[in-house]
C-alpha cells in the first residue's frame, strides 16, 4: 500500500503498480459476500408466512366465536396443512432446543418463530389453546372422537382418569432427564407420534402408532390426556393463563359441564388448568340459557322481583 500514498507523501504513485493492484482479485481487501436484502430473505418465506397467518386467524375466529362448525374447519386445516403438508408441530425436540438454548437463525426461520410465539403467547393468555385448536395430532383425535359412534366409547372412571393424567408429567420429567444425560434427540420417537405427519418411521414405530390409534378409538384423546409431554409442558404453563373460563356459584352443585368435558378438566367449581384445552364445550353450555341453571336462577330471581312489590325504604 505504500506505493499508493499520494504526491503529498514521500513517494509518487506509479501507474504501472496501480494497474497491477487492480488486476488482483481483491486489490483493496473489500471482498465481502454480498449483503442479502430483506426482500431476498422474505421471498421464499412469504407463502409459508401468509398461510400460517391465515391458519392462526381461522383458529382464533373459531375460538372467539365458539363456533363448532368453524372448529372442525380449523381441525381440517390443522391436520391437512399444519400436519401432513408442513409438519408444523411443537415437539419435545423443541423443548430440548430451548434447554440447550439452540435456536434456528431468525431471518431464515420466520414461520418457525411465528409458530413458536403464537403457541407461547396463546398459552399464557388462554391456556392450552394450542392443544385445543392448532396441534395436528390433537385435531386428528378430536375429529375421530366426533365422528365415531358414542357407544364405542369407554368412559375412564374418574379416579383412574385423575391418576392417569399424571403420567404425562412423568413422561415429560423422564424424557428431559434422559436427554440432559445422553443428549440423544432420538428419544422423541418413543414419546410422541408426530413423525407420522412426515410419513416416515420404522415398522416398530408404525405398529406402536397403530396400537395407540386403535386405543384412541375407544378412549377419547388418550394420548393427549395421559401421555403427551408437550401437552404436559403447556399444561404447566397454563397456570399463568390470564383469561380463564368463568365459573358461576351454581357450578359447585350442577355438574352438567363436568359431565360434558371430554378432557376431565372440570372438578365441581374448579377448572383444572393443566387439563383444559379450551375446547369451548363447557362455555357453549354456560351460554345456553335453556341448559345452564345459572340463567334459570337469574330468571327465577327476576320473576320474584317482579312479583314482590318494592318495599319503601323507611
Ligand atoms: S396434548 Fe400433545 S398431541 Fe395432544 S394436542 Fe396437545 S400437544 Fe398435541
Ligand atoms: S369442556 Fe371446558 S373445561 Fe373442559 S376442556 Fe373444554 S373448555 Fe376446558
């Protein structure tokens, strides 16, 4: 570079040296890889992001409107698009990544971050909404439950159901401990069936899945209620839920919704946050003035007030 100091310096520029320098591949040492623009980064991700936003919008509309028809439309999209087309599911491997603080590169994984953020934020706001609307496997078993004849169902006795619900927390603790000791990611295939949406798996994995699905035909949402470590994680996070389901004072004696809840998430006046997936079944019952005794009591009190003359204040 000394040869290139200007005439005010000690040496003159020798044009033949400038020519030599320019002939080098990177004469000034500025050979940097071209910087990608956001337009270039976003171009391959637009469609994914748009479809994901459309899916979340549908899921939220169905949730806010408590519409059964829209819920099943959401389930179809969850199974078809989120499951078989994209295999977007929260998996125990994502929990391992969080434990290792190993995150995908943000700018190339925007759909993944959006998906992750919606799952975390919706859980903190409403509880296990992910399980009730977004998870492709949960959508599949809830759809099966809706189309199979009710007489096939085996109702798990309440004391057994309560104890079995703890198994998923045991699975979660066991699988995390195993991963922390071995760092073997492949443990996921023994604890969750989500690989089925990618249509891969060994004959042993497919056999185990077939057994699980056959059992699910008789015991509603078997895997989600009793075995899923992701459901257990979201259930624990649901203790933070801001917007919870309202309960009336009459709920402690009435029990209509407790019987209707297919997730075993209602116990008298209490909603068990670890089990509730915000399926809306009980909320639709609360809103039904012909079914929920709360409204009948209000109506009765109203009538009484109309019949009894108002007493003058002494
Ligand atoms: S419990 Fe597991 S499988 Fe079931 S809906 Fe939730 S995350 Fe999906
Ligand atoms: S019926 Fe109610 S308590 Fe039970 S899972 Fe659905 S929303 Fe939760």
